[in-house]
């Protein structure tokens, strides 16, 4: 039948989604849910409709339970185990992190990363494993040694710039600045 390929292509495959079958936790009455991976999924409803029961008591509880079960017996003894949710089947679930809705922190700069204490690790990851890309040309920005930067800068200054300006905070930088001034050839300043 023409056009059936596009209908089937829009439906996620089983391995591309979380499948919940027969969930009966708290206010949930034997519900079935499919949640696609890599999509923003919002759970909404009136008060008492089972939003938290689905998100925390079913999905998070099962993800956390499976994660803890995958650890060694030694590691498991230090972690709190969650009860298995009352559900027929859950497939495609991954280890989960849950953050409580009620936040005791009043800091407007607080994020999920700061709340879960992974912010510093993410900063290290991006600093060490990340690449800095020039937003103008799209090429990677590479490290350059100070003496090479000085050589390049003076070469470019003779044609395009009159001087290099920077903030100086430490004494050793003041010494380097005076060295640069000695090396600089005097040039007339352009009139502005």
C-alpha cells in the first residue's frame, strides 16, 4: 500500500523507546505508556492523576533498582534499594537520576548540574575532552606558546595594529610587558 513506509517510519521501534505495560502504582490504573528516546517528554495532568506515580514511583524506581542490581554485592550494601514498582513490564529503561521538585536552595544560578553535584565533573570533562571551535571560521582553536604568540602578534601589528593592550595582574607580567616594549619598534600612531 503506498505511503505505509512513512507511517511506519514515524513510529519508534521498541529499542528506541521506554515501554511501560500494566502500571498500577498508587493512582495509576493498569496504564500502558511508550516514551521515545531523545525527545522532550512532558507528563501533565490534574492533581492526583498519577504524574509523580509514573515519573518517580514507576520509571525512576525501576531505573534505580536495575542500576543497583547491576552493581557488585559489596557496592549494593551501601545503597538504598527501592521497591519494584507494581507493573507488568518495563523495557528500554536506563539508570536514572531524579531531582525533587521542591528545592530548598533559593540561588537563581542553581542548575540540575549543581543540584546533583556533577557540575565540577562536567567542567573538567569539557575542559579536557572538549574542543574549542572558532565561531567565525569553524576551525579548531589550538594552544599557542607565548613566544610564538608574541612573534605572530608583532608580525601582524606592523601591518594592522598599533599596539597590544591587556590587563596586567602580576609582577612577572609587568616584567614581560617591559621586555615587549624594548623589542617593539617605534612607529607613528595613526590619527583617529
